[in-house]
C-alpha cells in the first residue's frame, strides 16, 4: 500500500463502497481498506427501493439488476391480529422496486464496482491505530489481517490522508475506539437468532418475493426468500427473554423452534423444508454516536448508528450516508463550501434519516401488544430517551416529510400526542399499504436546504447553495 492518499475509507461494505465509488467518480484520490477478504458473510438481506437511485448514481445499478437476485415486490406484515401488504408497485413505477440479496454477493459486487471506477482497494487489511493532529485524524497504521488463531510477526505500514471516512461497521473505529461517543438506546436491546432453509414454500400472501414480518408473543420472525433457493428465517426477541428461554430450554435452536410454534405462517412455509445451517446470532442493540462527522472525518453506515432490523433499513442507511458523505466531501474539496458547512449538513441529514426510521420502528412496536406484553413493552421509548433524541422535532420531520402518506401521518400525530402526554387510541398501521409515494430521504431541493445548502447530482455530485434571502430554517 502506498504511503499517502487524499481520502481513506475504512470498510468495504455498502457504506464504504458507495462513498468511495462516488468520490472516485468525481475524480478524487480514494483508497479503501477492508479487514476481510470478500466475499464474506453478512446478515441484512432485504433491500429497500430507496437504494436503487443511489446505485444508479454509483453506476452499479445494471450490475445489481443483472446479477439474478430475488426480486422483492414489497413486504407482508402479520402483526398482531392484522395482516397487510406494502406493495412497491404502488410507488407509481409499475415494476418490482427492490431485491432480496445474498449479502456476500451483493457487497462483493459493490466493492468490485468501486475498483472499476478508480478506488484503490486493499482487502485483508486491519487498521491498527489512527493518529491525530490538532484534533483531526491524519494517518493510520495498518497490518495484514491474520486468520483466526494465527500467530507471528506483523508487517504493515502507515498511510496518511486528508480526510477519513469511517465505514467500519458496528466495530466503529472512531466512535468506539477513540471518541467514546457511542450511546446505546434504552430500547431495542434485542437478540436475533436465524438459520437458512432449503425447499421452503413461497409465501402465498403479499407481493411477489416479499419479506414476511410476523409478530409472535416473544418478538417477531422474518422470512426472506433468496435467489439460490434458500430462505433466511430469523427470530428477534428481547435479550432478557432470550437468555431466560435459553437457560430453560438449553440451546439457541430450542428457543428458535419454541417461538416458531406461535408463528403459523412461518411454520407452513417450512413444513417440508430442511434447515441447512447452524444457528447464527447477533445482538441487535441500537445505538447512535453523538456526532457523525467533524474535523477531518465522516462516519457512515453502522459506524455512526445502528437500528433495530424491523423495517430492513440497514443497507438503506448505509448507502444513503455514503451518498451524503460523498456529496459533502466533493463540494468541500472543490472549494465550494467550507468544512464546517459540510460536516453540519452531513450531521443534520444523516441524523434526520436515522431518527425518522427510529420513530417508525417505535410506532410499529407500540402498535401491537402480544400475549406476552413484556417484549413489546420493552421496545417503548422511555421519557429520558425521548428527551435525548429530541423526538418532538423528529415527529415534525416525519410529518412534514410524508404529506402524501396519510396513514403514516395519522400514526405519527397519534404517537406524538401520546409521547407528549396525551392518550389517543393507537391503531396498528393496518392501512400502511395506502402509501402512494416513497418517503423523501434526501434534501434534493432548495426548500429542504440546511443552512442554505442542499444535495445536487447534476451536473456533478455535491451541495448547492441557495440565496440567503431564500434560506429555509434548518430541520
């Protein structure tokens, strides 16, 4: 690896590959280091339609579309006593708008695409240390990643950079190791346990290729059909419930199957199927860093924040933050805006997107009380959590961003009233499929400007400035 680069990206997942690829397409010098050798396993297989335009900007859409991933027509919810669909065709395009992906293949495709647009990629490289000068990261010490259990002398080097994009995932090089700014939420302290099945029946309800999301007394199940003929089936439950059940039953697999007895839809799909893998687990703690960017750095994807997987927002937030970071850095490096403006814009809009999704997850969890109330009660935002998240403003963001989503707007008003002291009758989001447009996720017009700046993709990616007289109040 060379000794210096203009931009260093740590992490080759969707966040890192998106940011790196977009910046390279803008003509900047980008080096990306990834700890693993791709392809590597990763969970988070259900993709939202919002990823598609970002892939188009990246120039990777045709590659993803041609790969053969399972088309995803939407989501089927069996939530409490009600069932309903979210159909992506209702967005107005008349076609399937997303995919269910095998992440090892999807992530490798994006990383390889980054190489083709000019990113210098080094796999099997671990960042050992980051060096700072005057409060900003300026260089990093790297070593080859060793296989598990391997011993021996390490040989590596040091690379200096002008700016650092931390896309290191849940490991969080900057937030965890150096800044110590990661804060775990009081809610969504859950555990996911999952396995893969072959010869599962296709879901008979809902849109073609849909993910099934089915609540059970202990939490909820996902069922995701994949293009290799397997199905990803996972249970999400509270950590305390999981530990109690595991102690009582003796194994993770028994916890999984006991919960499945309460889920007739999943049981029917797996009636003649065979489990082909051992159980996998992950603790789905939701967290957020105090600040996503600052002097010399941007945190993208899970390195900045992580959200409960209920609404399949992981790849959306990863690619969206990669887009915002690339646009902010592009305009800053071209001298169109200064560093404070770039980092403020990024902090505002990535946090906005994250908190909006957190509100929606909270609405879903709050809308159903199962036979075992404990799990769903544990997902409610506490008073202290609501104050820290400035949820009053978050509800306003949600409401003003979804004028055409009448049902979601009603739910947001009702939940806002409850959180602020009222006691309205909360109904489940059974009319969610009435949505006709996607929720806007980017400040693409002047009326969405942050301190006079908004995202633009033409004639090149960056931030545009509006006249001071037209400036809109910051969200």
